[in-house]
DNA sequence: TTTCTAGGTGAACATGCGTTCAATTGATAG
DNA sequence: CTATCAATTGAACGCATGTTCACCTAGAAA
C-alpha cells in the first residue's frame, strides 16, 4: 500500500512539523527519533524525508519559523507613541504571544545547544532582533526621563527573562486569567524600570 | 591491564560526576552517551557502573545534589531582620550562588523532562522549597507594608526567573563585574516589588 | 612470599538510530 | 482504458546505544 486516500504533501508536511513540535517540546530533540515522529503522523520514517532534508534541518526550521513569526507579529502591532505605553504594550504582547504557543517557545529556548553552529548563529541573530525591539523602547523612555535604568542591556535581558518565565508555570484554567497575569507582570515590569 | 597506579574509587567517583555535569550541560542528557562520559574520565564505559546504577540515576543524583546543596547554602546564610534587607540578601545570594556553578544550574532547569516521574516529583519538591524561601520574605515585607505585591506567588516566580536569567548571558571577564550585575538586578528587583 | 580484593577491562547483547532507495500504489489527466 | 507521477512503503545500511559480566591485575594485608 502506498498513498492512502486523500493524503497529500500539503497535508502531511504540516502534520510532520506539528508532530515534531509536540514531541521535541515534550521529550527533547535528542530523545525523539524520526521513527517516533513518523508514527505520530501515521507514516513510515522514510516518508519524512520528503518534507525535510534531515532531522537537524527540521529542528532549525521550527526554531527559525517561530522567531520569524514572532518578529513579524511584533512588527505588525500598532505601537503607542508614549514610551511608558509602548513598554506596557510590549509586555502584554510578549506574554500573550508566548502563552499562545508554549511548545515552540520551549523549543526555541531549550534546543539551542542542539543546533549546528551555522544554524545557531542565524537563530541567535533573530532572537537578538527581538531583544532589540525592547531595548529601543527602554532607550526612548530613558531619553524622555520616564525610566530609570542603570544599564539598558541588563534591563532588557531581565525583563525578557521575567516575562518569558510565565510560560514555565502558567496553566490554562488555573488560578489567574491571562489578562490578570499580564496586569500583574506589567506592574512589576514598570517598577523594575523605575517608572 | 586493570587498576592503574593511584586510581581509586574516591577519585574516580567525583570525576565521573564532574564529567557528567560538564557534558550534560554542554550537549544535553539524551545526547551524551555513557561511553563519552567514560572517555572523558579516561575509563571504559563498564567502569561507570561502579559509581551509578544507571544513567537516569546519575542525572537524578546530580540534580538532587545541586538543589540540596543550594538549600543548605541558603539555610547557612545569616539573614538580616528587615524584610527589605532580607530581599536584597536573597537577590545577591541567588546571583552569586548561581553564577558560581552555571553548569549544574543549567542541568537542573533543562533536564527536568528527562527525569523519570518519581525523580521529577522529588526534584520539584526541592525546587519548591527554595522558591518558598523567597516567597516568605515577600510575605513578611508585605505584612510590614514595605512591599507592594499584587500576587505573592507570581512575584516569587517573576523574581526567580529574572535573577536566574543572569546565567544565560553573563560572561566572566565581560563588561560588568558580578558585583555590579548584582547591584543592578537588586535595583530592578526592588522596583518590581514596589519598594 | 602468598593471598585477597577493589577497581577496571573489553567483548558481547539486543535494540534503536538517521538515512537511503528500489519498488509500489492510488489518484489524476488524456 | 491507459499512462503518468506524486506519495509512500519497507527493507536495508553501518553504526551507536545502555547495560552486563567473566576475567584480569596492581597493590594492600597477612
């Protein structure tokens, strides 16, 4: 038996990526075999190579796509003028966006060491672009005298670590709604930059 | 050839754990083979089983020891009375302690998903005890009216994520000394809790 | 000098890995 | 009804995996 009824490249392709995201996030890149991904899709291992040249590229593509989508989403956002409002907007965007796709976020943070050096550099560059988006908000606010930040780069890293940390404990249907969480974190973020 | 001159159990044992920490942190638990750990120690793979019953237990022991040592170190610290000073003390302790052993910290955060369920529960319980140390400081400060924290648990998680984040970017001999980093982070932490 | 044993070897086991490829099939186009 | 071809199979490749175990030997003890 070869191709089953109704199965096509443009169906299987996304299924492969979805399965890979779920399994990589759950068990880690190195612990997940191509055969296991294939089984999840309902296909033999060999068929995966119609959709990715190899396992490493599959991981890299997932991470690159995640970061590129994040950057595009951020660029499409309509930003306030006031630096304080811009920072609030960033905080809420970051939390909302990251809570919406925890598995991709997890992979993009945890699997960096499994990237081939060339791929690592590319991914790091993308991440840096996102960090710079926040850093430039802090710069503007500092010039405007709204923020009190001894070191802009450190404040950037501190805020992103704090905000992304939500993903490690947040549970859907838990004690607090996403909005409430974002409110509270924005409050802390504002305090952290002295505003 | 069997035992080489001067090599004993109480030498090889620690060497095995050191090699495992380095390799697990660098490449990830799943990506490191017992043979590679053995090679790092200068021994055959079979010899590792004189020092650990299996690979999973080796990982678990490293994580458990890390967290137990962290808790002991914290308990041994002499704490100020004033809640604000206690929080400052915690922040500086956390950064100093974690920067001192980045590889163990990395493993304890990244390899949770590679723990067998029973081991996972134990490790999580230890981590929770450490988080509670911070949370009780926040509780005291809140009662004393020194902090303004809408949600104590969230503030705890936010602060720990922020502080631990230093490990992801700090480089020895970089732009800032550990003291300077701790100063700046304490400043941000204080602001985040409204003090 | 002989005995004993802690500490280690090295080969073997079954299993799984990423990847390739000739063969096969179901759906589609003419 | 036939020819075509994209999609997939299933077997095979060589190599790595965690773990076990019979065997060995340097050095301490008697």
